[in-house]
C-alpha cells in the first residue's frame, strides 16, 4: 500500500558564489592560460556555498507533500533537482513513476504561434505524447476558457489568457509524480479558485504531488505531509498543522515590546528617555493580532526636563514600505518631571494582513522632532480566515475595512 | 502490487547518466525534437518577408557572386564543369553546415528559459538546428537537381553514393554544433567569434575553387576538415568531376567521429550545470 514514490538521500547542491557572473568568458580563460600555462585553467580560487546539504526524505506514493521554508532556504533548488533541471553535487534520488513538473506556467510558449500550436509545443515540452495531447485537447481548452482564441497568435493574448492556458496544459499532465512550484497564485481570483480545485483533485487522485509554496493556507488545504527546509537542510517534517505553526513561530521574530529599566542607558536625550513601548491586542492581550483585532500601542517615557511641552506621533508602514497610517496627539501639553504613559488605540477591521513597522516621534511645542525611532516596534496582522468563501490567496489592498454590502431589487 | 513493482524507476545522481540511458530518453522525446524544429521553421518563415524562398535565394545569390568574382574575373578552374553549378553544388551542403553552426551558437541562449525551467534531454538543443538546416537543404538541393540539365550535367551511377556524403555533412554539422553549443553556455563570448569562424572555415573548404589547386603533400592535412570531403564528394557523385582520393576521405570520416564523440562527451559533462550557468 504505502510504497515509496520518492526516496532522496544525502542530496547536496553547491553553487559558486556569484561576486562575478556565474558564466565564464573564453577571453579570461585564454588570458589566464597565457599568463600561467603551467597551472590548470580551472585552478582559479573560487568560493562556494551549499544551497542544500545532506537532505534526505521519503515520500509515499499517493501523498501530497508541501515544502515550506523562507526565501533562500533551498526549496526551489530542491525542486529543480527532483525535476532534473539541474544536477545534485552529491547524494542520490530514486523516483518511481513518470515525472512531470510545473515550475512555471507557459514556459516555451512562442508569441508568434497560435494557441493551438502552443498547446502542442508546450505539451511536448512537458513530456506529453502528441496522441495524449490530442486526446486532452478539448479539456485543456475548456479549462483555460480560450475556445474563441485558439487560432489567434499568443502574442495577442491578455496576460490572464496566457497563464490560464499555461496552467491548463500542465494541469492535464498525467504523470504519477508531479512537482508544482508556486503556481497557485496565477490569474485572477476566480481562476485561482479553479486551480486550487484542480490541484485538490490531482492530490486526491492517488498521484504523488509535491508543492512548494509560501502560501501556508494553500499547503495546509492540499497536503497531508509537510517538509520544512531551513538553510539548505530539513528542519522538520510531519503533519501540516503542527509543522506550519512551528514554522510560523520561528519566522515571527517581531519586536512587539521593548523595555529599558535604567534611565541612564535608555534611548532618548536630556529632555525625554524611553522606558517601555509595546503593541498588543487591546482586549485579549496575549491573543494573536488578526484583521479584526483592535490594537493598543503604549509608550512610557521619563520626562527629565520639568514642564516640557510634548506632542507624539506614530507612522505605520507595511511590508511594502507604504505608510498606511499617520496619527498623533498634537496638543503640546506640559508634563511634570517623571514617568508618563501614552496610549493609542488602532481600531479593528482596518489593517490588512502582513507585517507592520511603527515609527514613533516625540515632538516639541513647535512640532519639531525631539526624538524619533524609525523601527521602534514591529508586529504582524494575521488573517481572520472568515469572510473568504474558500479563497486562500493573498487578500489585496492596503487596508481591510469591514465594508457593509447590501443588495436590493428596486421595483 | 505487481503493477507497482513495474513502476518506472528513475535515479538522479551527480554526473551524467550512461549514454545508453540518454539515447533511450532522446527516443522518448523525439516528438519534442519534431515540435522544436517545426517551431523554429514556422517562426523563421513567418518572420522573413521572403519566407521559404529565402532558403533557395541565399545559395543562389552566393553562386552568382562567386561566378562573377572567382569564375569570370579570377578565372579559377572548375574541374571541367560550368563554374556556376560547380560553386552551387558546394554551396548547398555548405549552407547547411554554416547554418547549423551559427544556429547552434545561439541555441543555448535562445532556449535558456526552457533549460532553466523544464527537464528534457539537453542534446535536443544542438540537434534542433541540424534538422531545421536539413529542411533548407532539401529546398536548395531540389533547385540543384533542376539546374543540372540546364548546365548539361547528367548524373552517373555514382549518384547512388550520395547518401554517404549526406550522412557526412549531417554528422559534421551536429558534431561541430554540439561543441559550439556547450562552449557558448560555458563561455559567453564564444558567440561573437562564430561569424569569423564560419567565414574562415569557408575559405579552407574547396567551395570557390577545386581541391586540385591544393598541393598533393597537403591533401591529408586538408582532409582533417570533413567539409572538404563533403564538398568533393557532392561534386563527384552529382557533377561527375574526377573521383577524390580515398585516403583524405577516410581521414575526414575519422575526424568527424572524433569531433562528434568528444563533443557529446564534453556536452554531457556540462549538461547538469546548464541550468545554473545560463
């Protein structure tokens, strides 16, 4: 029943460090040979690094397996080795069954050829036989919704049509083992749902599927098993829920609180010094911050100069560097010497998912900055997971307000 | 269970697979080769204003230039046949070789996107230009046959030997193409030397002149260039020029085998790194 589909043992992949371009030039080789003909042409010192090192795992037949990890952890390199695009430096992989891979949609599409011609070309590139493509042709076209444009050159296709056709061809590959890299994020919303549905069919049809994705929700929905790669090695593997939450914990090294006990060493100047700053949910303080959560920011300062007139300002940036929010308390009130606590509350149903950075300003009565910190705190807003109707992709938009929709049919 | 034991096993390990394994994969992917050849032909003929006629026009125009410059002005001998057909008969296989060589030098760069995203036997990349060149060859060859009666050339029984020289030009094209494609992937600047290489190679091949102009003592060395034997062979079996000596011919055959085997070995040694360097 549970025979292996893939067994990898001790795979390693070494790359040259790319200070210089990865390719060589013949001119250099000749020059090097001419200047030192007694040394081997290849003896120039090179630095290497291991993109993968000693990676071993087994994947059972019929399993849907997800590979997760940060950027640069080696996910794509591993997939490229399994898909035979590049060779390993060491180790060995056994694959039982025909292998297909979907590393990118529409690879090899030629803009000058028509949709019909590209289906055959791309199918052949993916390893399909002509007869097999002919048999699946109508299905591929119907799934991609390009019936009307079959005899149009692909260069006239919209980008949506292009990816739909590319995905559709690859999705109709009937290999026993399928490698899929980050392709669930192609096309528009409706098509993504369709892709996910198709992948769910593939995963439950007894074929072995290996997904690489940043999208943990998609991985959890599709896979029974997850392999977590970290700096080129297998960090952990197991059930998706458990692995994904451990992975998330490791990724989340946010600074949601900062505390300085000693005024002398605390950041600040002769007027104010920072004692503490924190960001947390306004009500259940140890719960996760989701898109629904109202967020409380607190700042405690020592006022060193009695009677200082102060204003405060917060700017909130998201991971794309967009200033999502600008807010402040600009009353330039006078404060006595000693500790003061300032609180600010961001309402729920406002921020979209993602990582945020809090930039904090203390201003004088002329609104001139006395002290600033560009990255005082960072925090992440997680998805609240409701109101999605099954859609698992990234929710677009800088904000995520709770918009009230109604419909009526006027007579 | 029995069915599972029959499942195909594929093993991935450092270095290249055995050549036999690679050949069976090439056979498995022959339809891809067909589609790539068809793609290149279709796109090329779609993009040029002259379309298919270009395949014939190119050697024909060269023939006219050669006839005027070398035939009329320089009065170069042509082994007793009219100079135009003497030159054209050599230009037909030469164009095939030159085209395959030039296209091979671009093939890795042109297909780098495929190579970094999809698995297929990489030898298909240098094989494709050889096959596209063959299509052009057939068109130009048809014109050669049509021109022969016009110049009063009647083929003799030796024409039965034509397949031998056809095979020789195909193998030479592939042997040199496989070297060039691997080298262009390894060294980026090799590409710029190709036009010069093609031009020089043309002058060390008896296209504009008969090889009888080459002193006897150099003939063996001259045979190291397989295109010499291709061109002489074509003239011999089609135009009825004097039979070329056997020994230089054998030297050419041996040279092709050595270049081909060395090229394939070199290509396969680099094969698994193409996706990383391109």
